[in-house]
C-alpha cells in the first residue's frame, strides 16, 4: 500500500504541474528565420482534465489508509 500511495501522490503532482505548465507557458507555434509566433492556449478541456485527474490522484494517495 505504501508504493501505491507514493505512486498516486507523485502522479498527482506531476499531472497538476504539467497541466499548469501547458496552460500558462506560451508554446512556439511558428519559427521562420527572425519571425517567431507564440501562442498561449489557456485553460482548455485537456489541461483542465489533466489538473482534475492530478488532484483526484493526489487526494486518493493521501486518503489511502495503511493496512497492517
């Protein structure tokens, strides 16, 4: 159970950070010579899903009780 708890907590934190990174850091869309176009997607359904699953995994990892 310790391993499952640790895996859920780490996966939750990673998914939350990845979703926030994707939502708030502009991504290079077009780079032609001196011209570079960046786009900021914002909170899309995919980023909200990543953050939501991450929060769910983090909460599940915290709430798992140890058997013993």
